[in-house]
C-alpha cells in the first residue's frame, strides 16, 4: 500500500484513476492542478505522484521540475495524451520516473506504480560495506534467465547508493534504464522475440499454456547465447555496457526521444533509456548498447 498523490483536473479521470488505485489498496489524495499538488506535498510527502500533463496553473512538466528541486526523493509518473508528447519527453529528461499513455491506463497504471516503488525500495543488504566503495568495475556473463535481471539491477542500485552517486529517484531511473537494456538483450536480442510474440507469451502464461520464452530458451541456437554485462561505477560517472549474442538491429533507424510517439509500444523501453541516461551509444552491429550517466547532470551538482 502506498500514499499516492494524484494531480488531475478532469473529474471523470479522477474517478477512474482513484478507483484503480484504491482497488489496489493505495491511499489516494487528489489535487486539481500542479500548484495545489505542490502545496499538498508540503503538507504530507507522498510515496509517489501521478500527474496529468495538461493542467491549469501549473502543468505536469512544471510540477516535475518543482518536485525535483524541492522534493527529489518523490518519484513522478506522467499521464500523457497524444498532443502533449513533446512536453512529456522533456518531463522525462527533467526527472519524471515513468510515463503512461492515457490509452493504456487501465492495463498499466497499477503495474507502473508498483514498478517505480520497487526500484526505490532497493534492498540494502550490503550498505555498510558499499559505503566504503570509491570505484568499482565488474563483468557478468548471464544465461537467458529473466530471473537474473532484477537481482543485477538491485546490485547496481546498491552500488550507486553506496558511493552516494545520486538521490533515490535518479537511482531508480538509472535502474529502470538498465532493466530495459537487459530485457531488450534477452528477449529481442538473444531470443529474437517480437513484442507481439511477448504479448502472446503473457497470454499463454495466464491460461497455463507452455511459454514461448521458456521453450525458446531451450532451443538452438538461442539456448547457447549469453548476455554480456560490464559496469564501471565511480563518484563522477556510471557506465554500463550490455551486449547480446543475437543478430543485432539497424541502430541508424533509432529516433531521438522528441520524435517518438509515446503511445507506441514498440519503442517505449528505448525512449526511457534515452531519457534517463546522459549518453546512449550502440556498436555498429546493433547488439551492444552503452549507457552513461554523469553525476553533474543527474545529481544536480
């Protein structure tokens, strides 16, 4: 259960969103615009803010900027419409933790809230030891096992927190970008599964049918492929490289964030990566991505 502040000026949207959140046992407070939301945060700091982009007095982008300055520990999830895409991309760069197209609220709102909060709630089992860390560099060679992704992201977040690289929300954003890169390497790179195939796989799991992912993980040539991960963590920069053994893709076709359609499911993961990291680079083959974060930009120093 989380304390959620909902910033939304449409009464019909408030009814829908509040109902969804309260059905999942979240406590919900409602603000009619960004300015009122800021005043309510000052009175009681929420676990997460869910905000519409278009609102009177103070829109979602302005709210994100203000919260990042005054309450950097509070994650913000944006609700976007097609006519607010440019502002939404800017808000992601300014510090929003996630975005949701209005067309997918029913399917994704609760999962998005849970996901963002889970990344903030990183288990700090090695905190005292990691607090002594100045610089670390390591490499993993991972099997095609989805269960390995979350522990690796958790480890990276512990390391970033230990070297006091950034605040909690920035750490969660970096974790989300890394998670997307690892998922892309596993599902689209090594297993060569399209997004349509992954949606079909989810449907099969729900009805108890054999999983496409599990089957392909056992079949050649996919079964022999690995995910190669390198990380360099220092006080001034974090850098991650994720390479898969797949055929790669045409990275010259990758659009900058401001040209993407936020309601398009085919590129949402890459959009988050581009928005949350300072530098994103691909190798010529298109099967390796390097993510770089600079402390001066993400931590505001």
